[in-house]
C-alpha cells in the first residue's frame, strides 16, 4: 500500500501546470542534456581544442545545474523537513543546483589539469557545502 501511495505522489508531482517554473527547468534540463550529448559526440578536442573545452564546460555546467535543480526540487518535496511553498523550494533548489554545477566544473577542471586527488575533491565539495550552509542563514 505504501508503494502505491508513493507512486501516486510521484505522478502528482509530474502533473504540474505547463506554465510553472519547475516545468521550465525540466525543459531546460532536456535542452542542456541534449547540448551535452552533441558536444560529447560531435565536437573533437583534437581538431578544435579552443572551441571544444569551453563548449564542454558550458554544457556540463548547464546540464548539472538543471538536472541538479530538478533532483533537489524532488528531494525537498519528498523529504518535507520544512513547510515551504513551491517558490521557496524552487529558489533553494536552483541555488543548490548551481553550487553543485560549480563544484563539479571545478573538479573536472582540476582533473584536466591533472591536479585532482581525492582530498582535493573533498575540499572543493566541502567549500561549496559550507557556502550552502552560510546561504541558509
């Protein structure tokens, strides 16, 4: 019985109006994932590295920020620790998605520069977690 209740909540969550902000973010997520796939499959970093790396980083940033925002919206709706309206949940989720995209982009940049260790990745993620905690208050 709990499974059907959870499934009903998921279907209800996807049944938002077309003009809502989460729907716009979902459409942006589809476009950003498509742009990332185009950059990954069609742009060669060997023939045009000046265009390939910035296009890759922009596509990764947009993809992670939009998909992360959708993930955080779903997380805050299914784990209701606070009584927030949809606007506040969307604003907080957007901020968290952008911070997640910044941290992953910096980690990928350090990986390309061959400077990444596991503890450097933890430090980068820790800095962005502390920024998020500072933004809450």
